[in-house]
C-alpha cells in the first residue's frame, strides 16, 4: 500500500515537473526578435557571371600555302603590331616574284616596240607607203602591249604580296596563345586551328547578361539606355579565385536586342589590365552597386512567401498580424527594400516569420532581457 502511494506521489511530481517544463518552453518560445520600421540609405550589390575577353583578339592564319620554316615567338610571349611571328617557305614565292618582274620588263619592251612601229606606220601612211589596215594593226598592237604590261604589273603585285605573306606578322599588340604547329608543318588558309591567337589585353571586356526585367528597371531609373551607360556607377570584378580585381570597370555597351532563347540582355564592361592579370577566355563575376536613398529596409528573415506574395508580421496590440508587402527586385541576399505595405514606426517580427501564425502573442526579446 505504501509502495502504491509512493508511486502515485512520484508520478504526480513528474507530471508537475513536465508541465512546468512545457510552460517554460512555451514561455521561452513566445519571445521574438522585433524591430521598428525606419528609413535609411542602402547600397545594394548584384553579381552576374561574366566571360572575359581582350579588347581585340585575332586568330592569325596563313594567307598562302606552304611549309613553316621558322617560328620566331615563344608561346605566351608579348608581341607587337607588325612583328614577324612565322616564316613560311619562301623559295617558290621568290621564284614567282622574279618571274613576274621579268615579265613586266618584257612587256615594257614590247610596249616600247609597239609605240615605235605605230609612229613609223603613221609616217608611212601619210606617204601612202602602208595601208590603213597596217596603221590600224599597229594601233591594236600598241593597245595589246599596254594591256599585257598592265596584266604583268598586276601579276608582279600579286607575286610580291604572296612573297610578303611568307612572313606572318601580328596585326595587333598583345599576348600570344599556345602554338599548335611546329617547324615543318604544312599549312594553308583553310587550316582548322589558327597558327596562333594574339589577344590585346591591355584592357579587357567582361561580357555578362541581365534579365529583361532588371534591364527595364535600370532604364526606368536612368531614363534611357544612353543615360544608364553614362550615369551607372563603376562596377567591380570578382576573379575566378574569389579575389576582387584591383581596378574598377565601367559599363560601356548594352545590347539593343533581347535574346529570344534566354530573355536576357548582353552587357559589356571594360577594365584596365596593365599588369596583364586578366586573360582572354577567363571568367569572373561582375558586381554592380545600386544606392537607394531614404528607403525602408527589412531583413529577409522577417518575411515569408505565400503564392508568390510576400508577407511580414506586424505586431498589433501585442499579436502577430500578417501584412502583404511589395519589395524591390534588387536585394543584397540579406535584406529587402520595401516599396509598399509598411510605414515608419510599424513594429514587425524581425526573424522566423515563417514559424509563427496569425494572432500569435508576440513578446519581444528586449522585454525578456528587461525581465531578467
């Protein structure tokens, strides 16, 4: 009997302790982080994946056929405009040029002879020694000689050009890529891979895409595309290793069309690259800042979404009251800019909004601290 009474006492004590624990837990869970809505300035940044390209990248291919006899650069070397990079076998082209020069001289001699004959025939024709037919034949021979000389000169120019093409020169200043060919390789203008690619990377372009709605917001903010290009702040570049590039860049071109496949607009930013740290074909992330003045800013943790609508919980008479808000599409990943739905002085639940319900009694953590 005593044992049964003792068991009941222990059970009652355990139940009381459990109820007290639940009450404490419930009391503990009724405290929430709250905040009073105010206005402030914010600079938001948005990141866009970018592809990096030199301001001028040229694939260099031979203009003639032949065997490479000399490679005058090292892979990755800086080259200057006009520098000879490759030499293609010159022997057949030198011979063709010499033949063309000889043909010109022969044609010049033939033309000179045709002129002498025509002048002679004119005198003889006036003396009725030769017929008009002979005179016209001499005139035609002169025209033919002039045409042949013109043809030979054109062939000489062509042969001279072909000979000059045996020295493959760089059309721009820049940095050479890897070279897929070696001395002895037979090349022509239709080779699959270029002899080398030279990229002028003293400045680089960073190409990235922006969604159509973001572009429209930007245009509306600045008034036009031209104003946006002129007035947009400088942008930053996060390199592929995660470090921020030391120089800021400037957006200098926005595509006038929207891609039908992606619904995005192509944008180009330019960066100085005097130290050649950025290379053609690289990648990074463009960071675009946007400064907003006197706006309402709330934590994203203070919101929850329901059927593509965004809500917060206002604290009204100590209880949670769901309120729909309209937010700016631009955000920094931590905070939202509220465009409509809240006023200065409103008190809202600042975190865990998705875990409470309409009408929940809200006691702020500051009250708890005051009680303690």
